[in-house]
């Protein structure tokens, strides 16, 4: 272990109530919305092949043409209540919303730059109505904030000259001002999801970022900040020089999911996921593999089975409407969650040997196990290996408690649950109520002669 001043300030998971609430979410919604939503990955009849929210970096559009999009941003179809209702029906327990993406356009009327919604035809704050509508729907809000800001002339990718460092000192002040402004304006928000923190200029700001994180946490007790915000004094990101997680949860699982519990190192984490292969902002083309509802449900189940939250991204259009494909995915996920949410909310890694038919989750603080079945074996027999001295007292279909199962015990702590049919067309859940086997009082071992 090397001594660090700006490494992780906590080892192990946070044990406070605010983090326990975050840990129990299971399912979240990500929203990427901004000027990039207007072109939607297309410009002058050409298609940008990168992620739509990165179109400003494409040589197919001039920087001034992109920046002038601010004068066309007028989301007249924006309806925060409708967005929140769709998220609530989907079963999202939190939403992460872009307040400012890499292009620097602010969805709130920031005092520290004119590159905000206040300078657009729309004029009004978009974040407050979103926070209010989502909170009213019982959904917590986390604010996405990109440190990298292409609109700010003081932004630097690296600090090479004296001028760079003078400019970047201004940029650091601007960044702190905006973050404190967000915390002041939106006091019910639960956390900050940082992005755009990989370039050298910011990575070199270990002391500044550490102090800023401490200041924000003091300003908002319980505030949740992930591992992507700051580097330690050796430039180590996500995990400090001693391998300790920076921040409150691991933010490394972007468009990917761990396969084993060892990969999560006992940390909290979230997986943020796109519906197309790699598009966060609205993408008109909507080409390539578009994930299906069952595919997304399996990702959700896998994340929760490995102690993570699954955060599904939506990219509203520039006019404030949500595309029909995303609305129908939300609806179908919500229909499944309406029946099976008990296996997702407040659940965690069950500590059982994974099986090919799907995923185990366990209700936190109980011995209630859920079998989330995605791959029905042709045998119809679902193998379950429980810890020794644990028995199954009840087994039934979640949502249809009359559909019970009598496990066939194959050997100690190993059973088959035999399905009644192998022709299920959609994922389903079986609940296992388990109990520790008590010592059988009758069987007393003979004292050694
Ligand atoms: C290489 C790369 C940089 C930034 C990203 C941003 N992180 C996601 C959460 C989106 O905001 C994407 O633009 C993705 C890939």
C-alpha cells in the first residue's frame, strides 16, 4: 500500500441509508437530450457513423453550424409529466439526465455561461420540470455532468504551457461554479453522474477534484458520486493506486455487463446501456442491432443478480418527443416489471452457483431467492444448488402463487425444479422460500465409546 492523499477515502461499500436506497433501485432510466438531438446523427443528407451526441466532433458538420443549433432548440413537444409517467410505468426507480454533455450546452439557465437553454428560443429551464415531474412520480433524479466542455474556450485536453494552466484555472472555477449551482437549484437530486473526465488536463487535478468532491458532499449529505469523477495523485482513475474504488460505486460498466461476481470486487456499480449498439443521443437512422425487450430484461436480471443497477438510455428528439420504439420498449419492460418487480427491487447477489437457465437474485435481508428464467432447458428441469443445510420450503411462480413446484432433491442441497411446460415464450420468475435446516434433534451421535 502506498500512502495517498487524494485516493479513495473509504474502503468497502457505503453503509448509509442514502446509498442503501440507491442499491435497491435495480432499474433506472438514462436520458441523453440536448442540441445533438436536433440533427440526430445526420447532417446535409449525410449520416454520421459515430454516436449521435458526438456529431460536433465530426468533420461533416462545421463547429459554427453545430453551435448555431442553439438558435433552433425549441422543444415544443417536451412534456416532463409524460416522460415521468413512461418511466414510472417502465418501473424505473431513478433517472440520470444530461444537464450538460460534452458540447457544453446547458439544459438549465446557468449563470456562468450563455450557452444554455436561456439563449435558445425555448428560454425556460428544462431540468427543474424534469426533477419535479420525476420526483412526483416517485422516481429519484441523478444529474449527469460532463467535465469536458467543448463550448468553453478555457477547456484543455492537456496542460502544456503557462497559458494552458492559466486558462484551465479559469475552467476549474467555472466547473465548480456550475456544480454548486446545480446542487443549489435542484436540492432533491440524489447524485451526480460524471463523464468527460479522461483527458490529462482534468486527470492532473487530483487535489482540486478531491476538494471539490468533499465540498459537494458537505453541501449535500448523502450525495452519490461514482468512480469516474476524479483521479488520484498518480492519475489512477476508477481505482486508486492501491486498487481501492474511487467514489461510491463503479461507473466502468458502460454498454457492458460483468459475467462473474468476482469482477465487481464487492463494490456497488451501475451498467448504463444503449438500445442501439452505441447511440445515446437521438439517432434518426436507428440502424444495426436494436435490443429487444427480452434482451434488455435479461441484461436487467444479470445486473441485479451481480449486485448492480441497470440504467437504460432514452434519446428524446430535439422537439421533446420520445420515439415510438423507445416508448414501446418502456411499455413492455413495465408490463414485465408489473408482474416480476419483486425479483428486482431491493434484491442482490444470491451467492449461488450460476445456472444456464438464467439468474438468481435474493431479497436483501431475507432468505427469499428468485429464479429469473430466460433459457428454458429442453429437459424442463432447472437445477438449483443451495448452500449446505439450506432447504426449499416453498416454490411458486411469481405472480401466480397457485402454480407451485415440488423440488426433486437430487442430493444434499441440490434439486431440480421441474417446469410444467417448456414452451414459455417470455422470461418468468420462480420464488424459492428457503430455510436453514435445523439440527434434527432425534439423531444424536453416539458418544465415542
Ligand atoms: C469514448 C466515449 C466517450 C464518451 C462517451 C459518453 N459516455 C456515455 C454515457 C455517453 O454520454 C457518451 O457520449 C462514450 C464513449
